[in-house]
C-alpha cells in the first residue's frame, strides 16, 4: 500500500496530463516538463508597486501587507527548508528568485463564480518562481504551496503553471475555549497549523458553562457550577464578570493572538454566548436569569443593557469583520423575546462599529417558527434537528456557514459525537462521495444547496468541551484534529485529493508546518534523547551520551 501511494504521488508531480500538484489542498497545475531546484533561489523580490497593498476583501481588519507576508515567507523558507534568502523590492523578476506580485486573472473565482481575493497563479520556469496573487492574501496561500511541494519533492518544483482559488471564503475550525481554557500560545500555534493548509478562520468560543441540569440542581448549585468568561478587562463596568483571571486573555494577549494569526492569513472570530449558555453572566448578575439560570431573561429591563455593556467593552478588542453572539439553544417558548434580542444586538453592534462588523448566530430558531431575524445577520448551522438551512435560511435570503454535526467533535467523551475527525467521513462522505461545505444535511441530500450557491459561506468544524476543563488536556484538542484536519482543509478549499494521495504526503507535510511545535517534539541528533550512566556515584553531574548535550546536575 505504501509503495502504491508513493507511486501515485510521484506520478502526480511528473505527469502533465494529471494537471495537479498533490499538496493539501490540491493545486491545479499544468506541467511543462522538468523541475526547478528551490535550493537555487537567492532571493524573494516583492513587486515594489504593491509592497504596501493589503487584502480588503478578507475577514480581518488588520490585514498584513504584501511585504509583511513576504517577510513571514522568508522566515519559513529558512525554518523549513534551510534556505537563507534575501528579501528585496523590485519592478521585475530576476534569475533565481521568487517574484511576488498582484494581478487579476479571469480564473480567480470561487465556487459561485465570484472573484476571490484568495486566489493566485503559480509559475515555475528556468528562472525561478512567479507568484501572482489576487491580493496579498492570495499570494500568501501560494507560498504555502511552494513550501509544501518543496517539502515533498526534496526542494524540486515541477516547471509549469496553475491557477488556484478556494471554493468558499470561510474555512477552518471552532474551539470551545469557554469550558476549557487554552493558553494564548496554543491558539497562535494552531493558527500556524491551519494556515499551512490554507484555512483562514479560527472561531474561538469565549464564554460558556457546564450543563445546568435544572431537574436536579438547586439554585445554589447552579450559581456555583463551572462557567467562564475568557476576556479580562479592568473596566469597572464589567467588574466581577470574569472570576478566573489566571485563565483569561488580557487585551494585550488577545491583540497578540489576533495579530500573530493574521500574520499567517488566519482570522480569529470571537464569540460571546448569550442569551443561552449564559450562566457566567447570571452568576455575575443573578437577577437576569430565567428559572434555568443558564438562560438570560430577555424581558428583564437590565438584560439587554447589560449585554450592550459587555459588547461595548470588548468590541474594540476584536479585529474581525464578523463577531459571534452565540444565540444558541434558548427557551423555545420565548422565540419573540429571542428575536428581539438578536435584532437589538445586531443594530447595536453595527452602530457601535460604524458598520465595520457584522454579526453571526448559531442556527436555533427559524423564520417559520417566528424568528424574523435581520437579513444582515448570518447563520451558523450545526444541527438538522433545529433547522433545514437550505430551506429555512438560504431560501429566505440568509448567508449560512456550515458547522453541521457530521463533523462535530466533543473532547474527552460523548455518547453521541466523536473525539477525532474521521478520514472516512472526509473522503467518503455521507453519500459515498467526498465531503463538501454544501453538505448541511448528512441524511437527506435533497436538503443541501448546490455547490455554486452564493449564500454558502464555507465550513468550520467545531470542537466542544461539554464536560469542562478536567475532561481533556490542552493538547488533546490538537490531537482531535491533527491527522485529518488537513484533509478537511482540502475539501473546505474545494480540492479533490484522494485518501491514498493524502496519506502519501501527510507525514512530509506535517513535519514541514512552520512556527509551531504542537507535537511537542524534542530536538535530538538521533532516536535517543537522553543517555546517562550512573557508574560514578560521587559525581555531581552526569554527561549526556546521546550527543544532545543535556547534562544532568545532581
């Protein structure tokens, strides 16, 4: 099997007839014959006309310039491939360089046939490489392809050209950081992992609580149940909301998370959950709760002002064009109140940000149930028992992001959901075909929109921590995604990599992901990390005979 996979991969790089590079995601590419050794590259030349250009179409409000992306690429070449090259500006390419520029190709279109700023053209010839991005972000994705091919092919790039464009604009994962804290450095490392496989979205759920079992819990127990709000502010208006200072992000920390992720083309989408899953707010202000204290009493005169205070405090922290208010799993007898809450918060957020941010909610109540939510709000579908997103939302004029529970994960254990992404689900799908962002319903294919439906925003795979902070470690979240997330990234992009092709390149690509050490690998000159002998009991130090120089002081 390994031999067949290797031959499959090699043929993809050497046969122009296949017109594709086996990277993750797959890159359409027509070969002209021969290869160019990336080790011959002496520099990166950024087109001086576009050095300060930024992508205005993406999800971030802090987009890097073309030159800044090139600087990050320069560092990655050194880290991953050992290539120490110069970075310069110029108006044209020179021999043995990677020339990075901006252009507008007719092939720069998404699945709906619209222009996408994330597209790029890649050309390789005797003189080196030319990257033409639809924007700086598109050029950045091209650099991921270059490093991937070089990592698989011992720094050899096949000569030829190709145009590559994502089918959908929102691709990535969602992490429940409300019920389990994740250090800032972990989130940043995860952005590096996502970015290498051209995923551009990291949805971070910032507040939540353990399940409030109203049938058996007293009011006192509910008010003591684990609940958390992960942003720490010294603003007096929110004093007492966050009681876990050591498991929180300060503004400086959250700024850095967003900046470091944006540096690699990934946007943090923040979520503050209400009016359901809002126990942390009710623990702060108990008078605002329903009988089920995990839900806000929207009719209380102080509830919406309180939520506006929270959002007014933290909106300036967020550098994304979309923010998420949750709005999931609320009392179904209060749909009118729910709708009023969502619409009032939407108006407030748009006014507070002068229209620079839009709002997203989870799919909970539908228009036919009476939820007449503003069309400027986008839905994030997760459960077909709650909605039929094609008929309930898309056909009613709403944009929808797919987070269907087909790819839903729960950390640690669950009686209903998996703990790791499944390659079988990704490559074989619910309908004996590879998974796609338009698969909203995994049991009834007629409920799914067409591939080119313009209201499908993309797909984000969710990982929830239903059982709280003690059910998993920080790194278990990574291992839930590690082996299969790149395969899902291919499908989120719109690629057609096969399972055999994927398995043939995964190890090489995984080893090449820059700017992270999520495996917590320890550098070693051999398979032996430490080697001590204890023959001399009088010695105050022991020499490490592994060759790694890790002496032991007694």
